[in-house]
């Protein structure tokens, strides 16, 4: 698991995020908050495709301003 900070951004591996969510519970997150988090979008897209959520991931990327 890896958590790192760079200026105002936080980078989490998928494992670190899962551990954080397990400890704190699932909470909604705003698009504004997502813009401040460094996300490995290639990994997210791969998981989205694997679980049949590709369109939802692409829509989220557009809302965040990535795609």
C-alpha cells in the first residue's frame, strides 16, 4: 500500500484506498474532491471494464475533467 502527497494532491494505490474505506466506511465523494486526488485512471478504466462499468468510469472522467 502506498500513500503519498504532492502539494495539494494525495495519491493512493487501490489497496490503500480500499483499506481507508474499510476503516472509515463508504462515503459519497464530490467531483470537486476527486479533482484534488491523483487517480490512476488507466487502472480505474481496467477495473471498470472488468466489472462492466466502463461507461460509468468514462462519464466520471468527463465530470472530473479528465476525458
